[in-house]
């Protein structure tokens, strides 16, 4: 298991939304060290998902 995965959350790593969701902050993602490609709200690498293919979905 990588050393990062064994570290507890630090103050400022996350917060709860009014709806009760746990959101990781940019601080957490930078400590993690790499993009997880889950389109996170505070992604410091600005990953926004795969680019749409030409012609749109479902077209051949």
C-alpha cells in the first residue's frame, strides 16, 4: 500500500456540503500527488473528463 494511503486526513483536506457530501480540497489532491480522473470539484490538474467524439454520442 502506498504511504499516502496510510496517512489520516489533515485539517483542510475536506469539508462537508450542506447536502452531507464529503468534498476533498485542492490541498488534499496535491498531497495525493496525481489526478484520479474522477472530475473532482477541486482538481488542481483541471481534469474535466474525456473530450467528446466528433459527431456526438450514438452516431456512427
